[in-house]
């Protein structure tokens, strides 16, 4: 029997997030939605990640309306989103009532598959969102954040897959955000997970380090069921391997893909015009298309590399780049080897930068790192270095419970705060995740004078 390789298309979420910082408006997507829907793809990743924030902050779009619009045009393919567990789409833990309502509304508005991960692979932080998704009728894909360290072994990841299956996952994803999953390891890891867990397995990687296509090939050889790819216009570099090229390659090896290459070509042609527009306007930095072998050495995602470059340039310290890059794995080891994925990638990068520029390690420590060492993000994969812990939080005792157990319900207060501008519950949830951006967006929508500056006018009256 010929094996089928299923494809999840990422161009409308991770592809454009990786290359044009999630700035693609819905108008650029509309012309290709129906072709994407009918060309044989297993799923379309269209929501979550940074799309929600970007809609509110930069594009002047309601992210919920974007989802409903996409759903209206996509009838066959599954719609997929990326969700950061108890962090949802933000950068901190939210109360269970916010998580439950957000997940329920995501499914109601059109999401079929929720790819749920935790930055620390702490499965306690997945419990509420998995339960809420199942209750809402959504399909749960629990994602393992892949990274390398002494503790991140194949048996460790297989154990995580078992935990996720026991928690109710419908499928498992190996999420290689830095593009550092080597082909040989991929073959071993996929084979071991497939032997341990009787669930579909998807593999997600990035082309940052130049090995992604080989990784996907070896993953499929070992029994993976689904791969993430991006249409050619937004493939390669810090994005995923090219959908069309991978389809041709697999079909040439005797696999079935079920993809309509003619329709894919039409989609690619339209999105190429979108890409060229962003390139002409400076929204596509050529650096995101470069191969960065250092990712294999430092385990740093491409987006994190570009952020470090940008931050150092802003500080007039671009010449310290290699020092900061070398400091990243040291900080990561000190902090218990967290995977470098949002929000931990930004936090570790910031701490490395401060260690180098201040001239003394951990002299300056951001609040987020203090919270992490206090246990407020979850359990670190390996123990935190005791001396570093003492330097950061002194004699404080870190918490050991699930962090959200310490957060009181938040929705009643949030509803009250935004009542002036929120028409529906989705508006409330937008405000819950991104208060400043959502208040501005909803304020401008509801009040034509919301952001009109107040002008003082001096009036003088001559009295005869």
C-alpha cells in the first residue's frame, strides 16, 4: 500500500510570521483561500502565534473577524492555530477562566485544530487548554518543543509524548522552532514516539540551519504522518521548506500527497506578488533568507538572532554581537536549559544581552527572568544553577505547584474594565490578552473621537 504524506500549509501564519513579521493583511489572503481549501492540503495554519497581536497592533484588524472570514472561504481543509498553553497568545500565564473562554471561542469562530505547546514542556500548563478544547469539540495537537541539552534526550521526548497522549491529545507534533532537529535524530525520535504512542505525528521545523528538508524526509521514512511546509513565496530561510518542492520530491519517491499542483501554482503566483511588495517596501529583510549554521551551535531560532541584531543596533553595540551570541547558551544552561521558544527565547536573549553590556553577569535581571526563577512559568527542564538562583531571587522559595493555581479568576474584572468598548465576548478576550492594543483598537472602532487629541483654545474677549 502506498503511503500518503499529509501537508499542513503554514504560509498564512508561520511562513509570513517568519519572513515579514506577521504583517500580511487579510486582503492579501482572500484571493487564494478557496484554492488553498481545494488543493488537497490536510490543514491550513492561519491563526494564533503572533497573528493576533499583529492584527491589533499593526494592521488595524479584528483578529476574530479575520478568523471568521477565513472560515467562510475554507470549507474542506482544517483550520489550525498555534496556542501557547496557559500563555494563550500572550507572554504570561492567564487564569483558567480566561483560557477556557478563549479556547471555546476559538473553536466557535472556526478553528478545527489547536496546536498547543508550553515553552518549558511543562505538561501541567497544557491541562486547562486541552480540556477546554476537547469540551468545545476541537481537535488537540499537543506539541513537544524540541531542543538539545543533556536532559533533552530521545527518551525524555518520548516520555512527554506519553504524558500528552494521557492528557487527551488527538495527535502529537514535534515542534522544532530553531531548525536544529538533525535528520538522524529525527528518524530515531519519530520512530520511538510512533512505537510508544498510537496517535498521528506531525513534524514542524524551520530552514534556518539548512537541514530542514532532510529532517522531514527522514521523519517520513520513520513513520511521521504530517509535515509542515510553506508555499514557495514564503518558504525557506527562517520559514518552512517549500510545499511544492517537497510534494514533487515525495511523489518522485513513490509517496502519495494528494496535492493539486496546478492550484498550488496559482496560489504561489499571487503570494509572490505579495512578497515582492513587502520586499520593495522594506518589510522583507533579506537576512531572513540566509542560512545560519550557527543555529546548530547556539540552538538559537532565526527570529531570536534577528532580534538580537536589532536590539544591539538600537543600543549602538552591534560590535558585541558575537559576545552576546556566545553568552546565550551559558545563560540557558544556568536557567535549567529551557527551550528557546516564545516567551523564553526573548527572556534568555535579553538576559544574555544585559550580562554582556553591564559587564557583570546577572547584575541586571528583568522581571520576567525573576518570575521564571520563582517558578511562575513552570518547572525548568533541568535544575537552575543554585548560585545563579541565589543571585537572582536571594533566599526566596520558588513555587512548585502549577503556576495558574495561584491566579484568581480574571474575566469579571476584565469585562468591567472594557465594558465601554466591548460589544461581544471576543472583544473582552482581545482586551484580556493585549490590553493596550485592544483598548485602542476597540476605542477607535466605537468612538470616532477616541484618539483625537484634546486641543486647548485660548479665547480673549475685548470688553469695550
